[in-house]
């Protein structure tokens, strides 16, 4: 059974070629003295699908761009079906990029190229989970957790420090008086200028 390539509910028109790119992610580990390298398989990378084709006429181009740009600008994953990805378990894709070019050699002919990338739902953030429970009899505030702690009591006996600025207050007053008198020292220079 032939399945026409569809991005969401939009059927891509005038397809000339469709290709997939699949690759394994391999970490190359060079080992001194070993002929060759060790490879660690990190699983497969996201499948990429490239769709290319051509359009004839301004109306076809405008309709095509309206549908494609709407999905591209939304940046949301969309459903994708096509024969070429039948056994790959590819269900949702992101429109990674697209190109549109006008051919000068052929009047009103436009060529397009769309790159789709497999979308994988990100894992749920790590947390305490739903099974984390707080015993109501303990009367704990799980949101803060610090309500029952007596933080000042944990410090023990802290001696009174007092006013830390009191030893320098006389010097500060003396500096203030000296600076107010320094303005008068510049009066003769003011008269000369």
C-alpha cells in the first residue's frame, strides 16, 4: 500500500525525491599502542528525512509556503507518515529547515527541499516523584522543610559583638571637620583665577 508523505494533515505536493539518513552515534576512543580505535555505541541518532520536489506557478508556490511556514514557525512536533520510514517507528518530526529556489531556466518553476528531524519526547524532570509522601502526624511543611529547625539555637552561645563602628567614630568626626576647613584653603587661589 502506498502512503503519500504527509506532514501533519498536509500532503506535500510534487515530490521528486525523498531520502532518509540514519546513523549510529559512536564515541571513538583512541588507545595508545592499539592498532585502530575502540568504539562505544551511544545508540542511534535522530532520523532525518529529506524531501525535495518542484512546483509550477506562483499560486502553487504561495499555497505551499503558507502551509510549510505555518508549521515551521510554530516549532511544534508534527505527525509524519511516508512509505520510506515505514519500519523506523518514526511518528513525529520537527521541520528542521527548508529551502525554496526559483529556476531561471524554466519559467514559473520553483524547487524546494525540506529537512525533517525525528522528534523524541524529552524525559520528565527528575524529582521526588509521586510516591514521596510526608507523614501528616509529623506536621512537616514539605515545601520549606526549615520551619521546625531552630537555626539560632544550632549556633550555640554567640558572644555579643556590640557596635563595630564605635572605635572609629572620633576619627571620622575629626576627618569631617578637617575636610570642611579645607575649602577655605583654596580661597586665595580662587581670587587669583
